[in-house]
C-alpha cells in the first residue's frame, strides 16, 4: 500500500476513535469485499452469453433441490 493511502487510512481511523486491531480489521474487510466483487464480476462475464431467464431457472432449480435435500 502506498504511504499516502496508509496515512489517509490511519488518519481516518484515528478520527473515528480507532482501537488496536482496527487497521487490520479494516484491511481484511476491504480485501474480502474486493475478492467478492471480483468473483461476482468473473461469474457475470462467464455467464454473459446465456439468457438471463435460463440462468434464473437454473438458480431456482438449485435452490429447490438444496432445500429439499435439507428436509
């Protein structure tokens, strides 16, 4: 991380009354969110060629099957 970003984040957390471990928690949450966003984008790109109705039907079918297997 650049020094500028590091300083800006530390100043932000300090102004918010941060405690020990807040920086690590912030960074971990940001990384998790970014990984999730990248995964969603990859899946959207992969499925772009399929009709949305077809995908929604497949998702609904999978949900129904999963719920049925739990009961």
